C-alpha cells in the first residue's frame, strides 16, 4: 500500500486541505484528511509538502508529440508520445486521426486499437494510456475543413462509419462531424447509440442544422470557434447553438494562438465550469524544436509556437499543463477551477468518468502532483511515479 500526503487535493469536485490518499493495486482505496486518519503501518509513505494532488489530465484531442504522429507511429513512437504526455501531467488520452485516404485511416485505426488493447493489460506503463480513439474526419465541411485534405473528405453514411468502427474494433470513443452534411444525422444517431461522443465541428452549419445535430445525439463541440462558421448577431450558426445549449459541452485550444484571451474568457462565461473542456490538438512537433513535422498526410512548418500548413493553423504544440496555466492567466481562474477543465470535464464529455478524471475510492491511481502555480512536479500512473 502507498500513502500519499500533500498540502491539498482537488478531487476535482472538492478542494481539501491536508489529504491522505491510500493506494493499493493501482487504485485509490481512500481519500481522507490526515488529521482524521492515521497512516496504516504497512503503507509506504510519500510526503509531498507544499504540493497539490489532482487527477491525471485527460486529453481527448491530440495528434502526436515527441516527433511522432499517432497515425504513423509504431509501438515505439506511441511509447515516446505517452512518455512526453506524462511529463506534462497527462495520464490518459485519445489519439486523434486526421482526414486521410481510406487505406491510411483504416490502418491507423487498426494500429491504434491494438495500442489501446495493449495498454489495457500493461500494468507497468511509464506513460499516458490511450483510452479510446477520436475520429476527426473525414465527415467534415469543405468550407470549414481547415487543413484537412479536401480530396479525402467524405459524405457520412452508416456504411462508411461502420467500416471505421470495425477497423477500430469498437474503440472509437469520439467523432467530430459537421451536422449539416447529407447523411450526418443518421450517422450521429447511430454513433451515439454505440456510445460514441459525437462532437460537432469543422462545420459551416446554421443554427437550425446545428440544433438538428444536437437533437440527433451531438453532445460536444470540437475546438470551439476554430473551423466553425463565424458567430453573427443575426446568424448565430453553429457557435450560437454550441455556446447556449446546456446539453452540449465544448472544448477549446487555450494556447493564445488559436483564440485570443478575451475569447477564452467569453467561452468560459458561456459554457461555465462544468461544460468547458481543455484540449491541446497537439501534433508531432510538441516537445520538439522548430522545424517541419507531420500531421497525418500533411507537412507542417512549426515556428515560434505556430503550426502552419499552406498558411493555415494545423494543430498546436500546446501541452495540457500549459493550457491549465493559461486559463488561470487569461481568465483569472483558480488552479482548482482550471484543473477540472482538464480532468473530470473531458472524462464526462467522453463518457469515461467512471474510469478516470476523479480522485475517489475505486478510481485508478492516476495522479498529477502540481505546484500551487500549476507546474507539474510528478506524475503518478496506477500508483507508480512516472
């Protein structure tokens, strides 16, 4: 048994001083106040003075890191990605595809499914675990495709979705789709029935088409404001629906590049502390020097924190700990409030909060140890310090 003590713990629902966290067989046994419960004599005690314990961060939209792209990486490449993520406090993530040829997408889905299945049996992993696949593309709007290759975009059909689903062996947990496309509503309905978090994004939908997507089962929005029809006061469009409908959670890339800090504040006011989610949309260049890198089939030029392909933003080099600190800086939020956007909220949006995103008895002992300023001091994976 491992006994952790620290200055505070964010569960993240509660902010508790003087915590004692007991861990056994990779799971949390108890969370108590150390003034009210003695450390069991058989436990190995690790004291973390001045530190804050929080659930390990969950990134539901990431394309790569450490020089490796999730669509092209082998087991060694995925291990490098996982190790870098853990250094930045991430303990679980959704490897995210980008629009590519059918063959490339199907190969990637098969490989990522194998990685998820391996991770489920590997109790000694030193890095973040892939928890499910985020399918971003090919069911996207041509008008709001961003850098996704236009020749590979497809109209959504049940047959096409099922082909991807079978290749991923049911491990698709999230899918970004433009709800205005012909056939989208049928695919949204079926994907939702299979437990996929359907996320509205890369969309030029008007307000009515977006609402139809929500009624069909869309319950999240992908990198809000980016690759979406602009908000108009007489034409609210997809943004008007996403920002005002309480059935929909939404995520943002809070790197100071994709969104101005004022827009981050606006978003947080609209979606609030329970429906706002942080993602990185990070690519293979994350943690690497400036240069040329891959994003699926695309070549991306990275300079001074900007990732560009043919003049358009193509992902980011943001890390989740930086995103948390940026929310604190941009919006004046406390560390406790900002942490929820990177832990429980993404887990709830993706439908995996029974497994991750919380520090409660029975939950996996995936913990990030933070300074009061939000810097990562240590990451604990399944009760082991990474």
